[in-house]
């Protein structure tokens, strides 16, 4: 916890938790910074972090990312949280050697060997223990602290009572996930993808077979699939709903956490903008008036607009039962998609980059970095002075707006029937 007391909620004597957002690419990092993140976490290209499918960063891009984030007061945590075999450790050592120079604020590790290397190679860099290490009791957390970890990202399989107990019996910084996908196995310690596809979840390459729809096949009746039906469709044997602790944000805030983390390095800018903005608004609202805090319906509406497998509160409110699974999965639920991104503002004119097909007269909505939402109609768009009735994805266009956005801010569009979505930034 903060030793100076400047990061403490005065009336509660508790730590103010930072909002941590995922940065799977430079674009999502910039978006996270713009929409209220106080820290971002990211990984380098290759399989040294648990989202190897994300765009991720080259070493040069990492330096640019750190400069961009630090210029806005946002910390950067570098994920090195796979479980490597010996031959992979050389790469870890190289990354650690340059990590301190690149300016990252901490490294996130899981493997005790990686932790041991990091202490020797980059002793000045704080170490955060990844949720992948499954720290679920105070003894484990204190043991990790003795080994040099300054923050523990708790396993998702903990109830609020257990987190409270751990907070009361450890002095190391603690962080929890408040939002995003959740594994049916224990915090990702899962071999299904390795067995079925040869792609290892513990090296960030999970193919998410827990989300597939399964049927039963009898050995002598090859090709004859017997549906295992729950409700109307095939059974999704392991398909967990997504975590969302927004409905219990008051309780979350009273746990004295140091970080509240949003999952989603494979997600895109609109997801990061919306989730970061909502959790930041909820956190700030609590800080203004802890006793009068209530969860606002507008936040719940907003969080429902981004891609999700339907939400639940995970283990936080007690052991999930079958209702924690989405057995009748019909695809991701979301109500909006990304329409355009603001490139620049000049006087009353805004230059946008379209991200999906747009047509004059469409109703759009601007998402300001400060949390404001404003609807407007696409009207009078031009490209190099030529009026546009239809705008293609990636086309640059200029339009007069009644509001003054900032570069990097996003514009979304409600989904309607027949929408052909090109940029799946949901
Ligand atoms: S298969 Fe599912 S439960 Fe297993 S690691 Fe991948 S996402 Fe997690």
C-alpha cells in the first residue's frame, strides 16, 4: 500500500485502487489512457505473455508506449507471465535486461523461476504476481512477498470474504480482476487447448475450446452426432459467463485493493474505452461520497453495450452454480459497434476515420474521454471537399460537429438489422 498516505480514501483509511486497462496494441493503449486508465498492462510479441494472439508490442514500440503513457501519468506493467521451459528463458532474460531501460513500472510474472531471474537481472523493477499463479490464501501471498513480489494479482476464484481476510492478513499490494472473460479452469491453468489443438493456454495461445459447442459421438456410429441439449441448442459444456463486478462496486471499493483490473488484451478500442470509462466513473463516484454511493443504471447500460457472454459476479459473491455458465450461447452480446475515430479537430470541423460502413443520416454517438455521451446525426460529411453520402471503412472524412472532441476519441453506432460490420471493434 502507499506509504505516504496520498492514495488513501480519507473517510475509510483505505487505499484508492487504480483502474488498470488492457493494452493489446498501441491503439488500445492510447484509448485506455484517454478514457481514464491509471495503469495499463501489455506484452511483447512472441509467447512470453498470456495473450500471444494480441497484436502486442515490439521492443521499440514498448518504449514509445511507455513514453506516451507516462506523459499522461499512466503506469505501464509488462506481462511476462507464461510458464516457460528452460530453452525459453534466454528470451525472458533479454527482455528483463531491457525492461528497466524501457521505463516500464513493473513486470508481471507467474513462474517462480522467472521471478528469481527478474530479481537478479532487473532488481530495481517491482514485480507483480500474475493471477495465473493462483494465489488464494494469505500464507501464499506473504510467501510471494518474501520472495520479492510487491503486488499480488489475486486468483479470480476468491469470494469477497476471502479477499477481505487476505487484505487483513497481508501488507503486500493486492489487485483483483473486476471485469472480463473468466476461465472455467482455475485462473487459466488449463490443458484443454493443448490437448485438442496443440496450442498451450499457459503460453498465451489458448484456442478457447471451453467455448465450443459439444455433442456426443458413439464409437460405432461415426458421423452421427447426438446433441446433448440444454434449452434450445447444443450444450456449451464449459462456457463461463463474463465477470462483471460493477453491480457490487461499493463492496469492491471497501476491500482496500490497490488495483482493479479489466481483462481484454484481445479486445479492441471500443471495448477498452467503454469498460475503462465505466469503472473509472464508478470508482470516482465512490471516492466522492462513499456512504452515498449507489451503482448507477447508466453504468450498467454502458457495460452491456460492449461484447460479452452475459455477465455474472463470478466467485466474488459466492461459489457460482450452473447459472454461471452460458449453456445456451448464441454468440457475443453487444448493442453497439465502432463507427469512427476522431483524428483531429480544427475549428468547428472534425476529421474522422471511418471504421465501419456509414451512411448519411445515421445516428451516431460520441464517447468523450471524460465520460460524456452525445448523439448526433451523420450529416454533411466530405472528403477533400466532395460531399459523401456513403463512407467506406478506413475512409477519412470531415464534418462539422456541435461538440468539440479530442483526437483519439471514438464514435459508436447502435447495431441495427442488416449492419455489415467490417471492423469488429465491439
Ligand atoms: S480453454 Fe477455456 S478455460 Fe481453458 S484456458 Fe482456454 S479460455 Fe481458459
